C-alpha cells in the first residue's frame, strides 16, 4: 500500500505533535496515513490497516452512501449515510467524500430497505476505497521516514513489453595441451583459484566465466558460462589458447 | 614521450614438448629491453556447443495463466503441443510450458516451404546448406521451457535434451553431436521471438 503511493508520500515527516496525518485523495481512492505517538518503547510500535468501500447512489437531491468494511475481522459490516447533495457536483468521488465525511451533511441512517428505490445500479455514481494506515510509534519519536523500496514503484516500467534477450548462455567444449594455471592467472591478472563444480581453473572475464576441468587423456573439458552469444565465448577461448607466459630474467 | 615497439620471433628449436619459446624485443629510443615469453600450447580440440541458453522477455501485460485461460488456449492453438504445468496456488505465480523439440516450433515459425507440409513427415528437413542441416539437427535435440508469470515476465530456457528416442531403455543415451554455430544460435533466437510474439498476443 505504501509502495503504491510512495511517490506522493514525503520521505520524512516531522512529528511535532502527538499525531500526524497524511491524506492522499484521488477520484476512486482515499489513503489516510495516521502516525500516532503512543508507545512507551520500541516493542509497542506497530501498524494497523483498515479498509472500507464506499458506494454512493444518487436520486434527485438525495445521496445514499454505504460504507462497507473490508477488514477480515468485520468483513461486510455496513453503515448507511444520507446526504442532501444539491450543492455539490455529481462526480467528485474521493475529494467530495473527504469534504463531507464526518460532517452534519452526512447523516447516519438505519435501513437500506427504506431506500431500496434509490440504491440500485443505475443510480450508483461513485465507488471509493478508503484505506486507513495507522502507524503507532514511540512517544518520543521526532520524525518518521518512509524508506520504502522506491524501485518497486518503477516496476510498471520494468513490466513494459520487451522482446527476448539473452541473459545467460552456457557452452561446453574441449581443449588439449599443457595448461599452466599460474601462467593463466598471471596473464588474466587474476588470483590463482580453483573454480566451482570441480573445475581446475576458473577465469572471470567481462563477457562471462570460463572453467577448465581436469585432464582426461590429454583432453580437458571447458565450460563457458554466463555469456551472451557464442562469438564472445569463442573469443575468450581463443584468447586463452593464444596465451603466453612471461619469463622475465631468462 | 617514450614509444615502445615490439616484435616477436619464433624460436621453435628451443621449445620443449609442450611449449614454444618466443623472444619478444621491446625497445625504445633510449633503452633496449629483452623479455622472453613462452607460448602455452593450448588448442581448442572441439567447437563450443551450447548446453543452456536463457532469454528474458516481458509480455507487457498481465497474463491469464489458468488451466482453461486465454494464454493456454492461444498457445495450444498456435504452437506445437506443449506440456503445461499451471500455477500452484499459494506456492508460485508462474506457469510452465515445455516443448520437447525446438525444431517443431522452428518449422512453425519458418518460411512457406516448411509450412506447406513438404517436409512435415520427414524428421530431417532438407535444407540448402550443410550448416543449416547441422543447425536443424541441433534444434531437434534441443528443448524449450517457458516460465511465465501472471505479471508477464517470461524466461525462455533452451537446453540440450537427453534422448529417449528409439528404444525404451536408452535413458542415458545421448544424441550424436550436432554442430553449433552462430547461425544455430540465431535460429534459436528467431524461434524464441516467434513464441514470444504469440504469447504476448494472448
């Protein structure tokens, strides 16, 4: 929920008073974030989420609002409100609900049956989801910082259509000849190391990884892993095959 | 500025059984430096062959991956028979499609002569060049696994399959080696694009 709206939430909020509230309003959704300084120690800090769905039916100058709870403990519990809505436009959605909610303009009523004529699909004008996110923090907290993984909000961009692209290609081959691990390590500017999977020599390159396995009757199996095309893998194998070792001082 | 020049002279008579010693002369205007280098005699004794090829793509839209959903239906209608493993609720959000032979898909994606059924009954497709013939053999021995999530992320994994062709007890038998070239790789990329276009349209 926070991730979804992270671009609209300030990174840091100063907690000068006992509580701080933020409200994000759109035509179909209202998100309230309430930060309450109540806890005595860090163990008391916790979050609560409440969600309600508001549905509005309008006939003439009367609007009937239904507030339906979406929480698991009281799912489906409803409350009804009546609003005299002559002065407000029809389709304000979230902003309108924020404006009238909790005011005398929105009067609680008891029975839907009485208003069945109004509460039908053709009169339905608005459906709004209201989420209350309550954060309880310790009383001596000075500020709250929203450090949500903002990369998640960019997920939509990552989800854009893309054609297949190679991300990992592995090849197998063989080489023969007397291979000097020290010479290869020195030439490739790498520490002498054995590789995983039982390989004797492990060569990291910017194009991928080449592994040389044990001698088997003069032949050695090689694997090229994490390459993007065979041209690059061939290049690295040829590079190793063409390698020389320096013998300074001779 | 000191400019270095280098030249190499092979001295094969100095080399041992597995090495050849070469002399490299580096010299500049003011100094002469001699460094001997030893050629490691490593030779490639066989061409590289792909054993796993992974491609990433995205359909750009959410996918209906249910067993009787649209994606499954489109893939069944437009691609060769695939083994389908649905999403497992509360366990993962991806479905898996497996094709035992990429060649079947390649035939689908390829040009008119292959579509026309000329070679449909012949497992070895007659092609113009030997290279293409090798590639076709390779595609025949290669399987494709597509993992696709409800968010449209597609992972295409091509892999050399172990052969169960012919007899019943040849689980450990492997296909004879088929050549793999950059042309083969391009054919695999082409197959993948073909599949992805179909999957993305679903």
